[in-house]
C-alpha cells in the first residue's frame, strides 16, 4: 500500500536542513494518554511504524527510529514519503551515502519533487560534491522560488568555487524576490568588494545596516572600504558605532587605534591602544584577537602599529614583547626583533619560542657565536628545557664543534630520553665524525620512538646504501620515507643510490634525473648523476654533471676532480 497522509512533517524536516533548525520532528508532541494500558495496540502498518519512529526521534533514540522506519519501508517499499523521511533519519546519523541512495530513488520516480531536490543538494553539499548540489538547488529554485534559504545555499556554493558572477546573479535574484534579505545584500557587498567595486559594495553594506542595524560584520566591511578609499574619518565613525553597541569589542578597538594612528591622531591612538594593552594583562582574548586578525594573516604593518601602541600601556608584557618580535621579523627588521625577543621573561608561555626565534635570527644574520652565547644564557635561566639543548647542539654543529654538540645533545637526552629529534641530531653528529655504527644506533633509536619519521628512514636507508649493506632493507626504508614526503628530491636521490649500489643503473638514472630537477643546486645529487652516467657510458653527460657538482660547492672537490680525470683518460 502507499501512504497518502499529510506531508507537513517532511516539509519541516527539509526546511530544518536548509535553515539550520536544531531538531527534526518538532511538530510531534509526546503526551501521557489517560487510558494508557486500557486502549488496545493499533494494528501494525506503515503509518503506525512511522509515528512510532518519530516518537523515538523525539526521545533522541535515532538508532531505534531507523530500525523502525526500515520495518515501515518493508511494509510500504514504494512510499516516496517514507523514503524522504528515512533519508532525513540517516542524515541524523551522518550516514550521507544511505540518505543519498534513498533520495536518488525518489527523484527517479518524481524528478520534480522539490523537497527531494533540496535534500539531494544538502547531502551532496555535505559530501563536497558541489556541481550536483548546484544542479539540485538550481532546479528546486526554478520549481519553487519561494524558499529564501535556497538562494543563500546556492550562492554559497558559487562563492566556494569563486564564481563571483553566478554568485552575484543568485543574490540579486534573492534581494529582488525578498527585498528584506539583509544576508543577500551582505554577500552582494562582499562580491562587489572582491571585484574592486568599492562604491557599489559600500551601497550594499549600507543597505544591509538599514535592514539589520546590529550586524557588526557589515560595519567592519564598511569601515574597511572607507579606509581603502582613504576616508579614515568615516571609518572611525563606524568603529565608534560598533563600540557604542559593545564597548568591549576588541576588534573594533584595535581597528580604531590603528585608524587614529593613520590619521596622525597620535594622542587618540595612544589612548585607545594603551588601554587595550592594559586590558591584555587580564583578558587573554586580546592577544588571541591580535594573533588571529593580524599576525596569522601576516598583516605585519598594521600589527606593528597596534602592538607598539599596546606596549605603551603594558611595557613589560612578555606576550606583547614576543608578538612585537614576530611583527618586526615579519617586517624584515631582524636586529630589532632579536632585542624584543630577549626581553621576554622565563615565566612567560612564549619564553621558549622567543629564545629559539632569536637564536635562529642570529644564525640567519650569520652570527652563530652570538646564537650559541644567547642559548647558553637561556639554559642558565631554564636548565630543564631539552629544546634549548637541541638547538644549541645544532649551532655547535654549524661551527663544526662536534664535541660540544654531542655534549649538549646528550644533556638534552638526560632531560628527555624519548626526544626523537635529539637522537636524530646526535646520529648526524656521529656520522660527521665518521662514527657510522654510533650514527646507525642513534637513527634506529629515532625509529623506535617514531617509526614513521621520514628523515630518519631516509638517513638510515641512505647510510646503508652508501656503506653497500642491507640494500633491500634500505630500499624499503627509503620507499616508506618517500610515501611520507612524495616529491622530495633528497629522498628520491637516496632511492636512486640504492639502485646504483645494486648495479641497477637503468633504474637509478630516471630517479637521479628527477632528483636533480627537484634540487638543482645540490652537489651530491649532481655527483651521483655523474656516477650513473659514467656507468652507462654517457661520458659527456657525466663530465657535465661532475662539473656542475664542483660549481655547486661539493665539499669533496678533489674526489670529483679525480673522477673527471679518470673519465677523460
């Protein structure tokens, strides 16, 4: 039999998916019947099971509801309505594929079923199948243009695809049919701003605020457009309007302070930003907002203005000093950044980051000795941090002081015996001292602690290959490393070197040519390529690769020159 009772419930379920309603089946209300236990159970049919399933949904027992609905579908397998209801139940379980299968069955029978089309679009959107979702929503709108939220869903899909023209067309249809849709005007403003049509965008955002004065997002968009047009006074007015609505709005305070600074209203800027700096000492959201809105998006110029102003209100704030260093580094002012990092106190959450960042900047400025001295000072302040030992060992390695490098790395391992990166660096130090067995043992320890460490897999595999031992094991290791880092030129070179050692030169050649294209300035890769060319009798190419290896700074220049001489003879 086929169910023919009213369809109000499905409509509510569909609109829940479109509009974001929190709970499906809210049209049903469970009551305690005064004659419960006296009235006989109704006969079991699809309608009865459907109603029983909805009661389970009200009680949030989705698994039971699905089981009961499946029984209903057995009794009435052709019911389009039940299939739509069941699809919604599957969505509650986040089983999108099962839901989609049922909706596709419905659309096969009733291709113009608007509710099914909406569900189809929603499911495909969740599965990131944008084109079919667009087709479903577009057809649903054509059949029933009265559903406001469908335009928003369709427009969002076009925005995701950066198809501004189609998105704009959808939102224009939306505001034409629903003149009170402030969301439609908002997105039209966003699209116009993206297209560089600032005046048009301003008019849309102003319309949005006319319809919804409390919409803070529109005010920020409007203020940014005013600033882009050089009208800082209008922008300041907008920021102040936001602060009238909510005087604690951190974004508006930061933007207003920066705005006053750009207007050269330095006293006003200092008043706003210094107060924000003091506020940051007790409210963690201030720092989070600064990082999210300015640092993370690399807007260092504006971040610099804001941080400097905030420091006037909290000059000893380690948080602000650290962010000042990050900002100065982003602006290319490394020496000033180092100075700020060095002011961060040991009790700060950013102390470790500040120390390491400052040390790396010293290295970037070719000041390895200064980096070492600074790390030694940091260790005096916090002797229990193994990361400081790791970086100090690396800097000693840079200046070829392997004895001190080993000493610091071992000291780090005394603090943390499960620190894989300390073992890795120690293995490299042993290798540079010619202690192959110790290097291998250290790398094996890394892989015990971190079996999928691509660098250790590659290093150990290449070491075996270079020594001409355990070549099959080396190949497996390097292949695993390449799975973790596909397209890595150095790991590709390592795999080629395994084949070279296996005398499989035809296999080694394409890999080495690929490695040379991925890391064109690496002297070892060029030397390896020359070795393979030589084995394959490609004399001119071998000579060319050897010469390129020397020009790229091969540290064993004498060995390469010897290969060139032998090849010429």
